[in-house]
C-alpha cells in the first residue's frame, strides 16, 4: 500500500511537470505509512481525511484511475473533476470517505457529527496545523462527552506550510486530548508501531494518536527544500530486506510500479 501511494504520486509529479496537472497538488509522499498501516485495521471505519489525502484514499482501496482523473480535472474523477487534490471522496468498494471544502481541520467536527448521527466508527486524519483550530478541540471534547467511536489521528510533520510547531505553540495536542478525557499517545510513523497502537486503541474510542512523520514535498505542489529528515519508505524496505524478504519486496515494488505507470 505504501508502494501504491509512492508510485501513483510519482506519476502525478510527472504529469505536473508536463503541465497536464496545473492546479493545487497536496502529496502524501513521505507520510504513506500511516494510512497504509491503519487501513489494514480500520476497513469498516468512515474516513474523514485532511487536504493531504491521496494516501488515505489509495490505502483504503480507492480507485487510482478516479483519483488520476480528479487531479486532471475530468468528469470521471472522484468529485467529477471539481474538487481536485485536497477533497477526495469515495462511496464505492465498501469505502466511505468524505471530502471537505478545504477549511483547515473542518473534517474533524464533520467526522464527529457523522459518528453521532450514524453510530458508525470514524477515523479523522488532520495535520499539526489543523490541531490548533479551536473547533477541533470542541469536536474532540464532544466526542468524549458522548462516547463516540472516533479515532483522531494527527499526521504531525512539524510544519504548517513552512512554520514549525515550536514557533507556533508551546502546548502538546496529545496532552490536550488526554486532558479532555481520552487516551492520547505520541508515536513515529513506523508502520508496525502504527499498526500495533491502532489495534490497541480501536476498541477504546474516542482516542487520539499523534504520529511524527516527514513530508517529502512542499505543502503544495512538487517542490522540495532538499532531502527529508528521514525516508520511511526506504527504512521499511531496508527492514524487510534485513528480515530476509528481499525477493518479496522487489516483486511487490516492481508490480506496483508497473501498474501505476500504466495508469499515467
């Protein structure tokens, strides 16, 4: 699933360079492991994702052809080409993923409302910048009061566009979540850790996980300020090879790369 996200987005990057994509593009590369691991456990959850949501869509089973078409502005896209990269939704293949209109963090109260109205479990993905919006806290507190089945996930890449957390605030979102009365933990984006902690918390909701991760490209579009602080995709490959799984790794990567290249 990490390969699917990585190689789909490499195709999107090439399409942007060739000017087939000329709108906003919010890439998940560098942060693939979070959705990839969680999707193995939360397949029956409604998904309310943030603007950087390609990974959630693809990992949970969304159709890459429809995502490609949305990025190209075609009527066959996930929102008929009208929403673009930051608002991916899906209501097929047993996936319930809801988009939003782009207000930072608004997917959190929407997800909490969906859990209240439907009784279904919800996973809300948001960034460390969105965590600073007051309606996020209000929604989390509401979920605690009403014992709603919501897993709140902060994909913490330490950046709100270009401003680091230490410049923006002195408090911890994890400590705020615990103060509201829900379990709250800090972990890294190691997929085995993400899987284990998600498994522990999914039946003890509402709960909050802050996951330290590292985006590979700019907040918007395909630029970079240099190599990322770490490359989780490569770390996972190395870990698997050290376990004696080199052949399996190569097979999965080659097959996925080929299938994504055909799409583009």
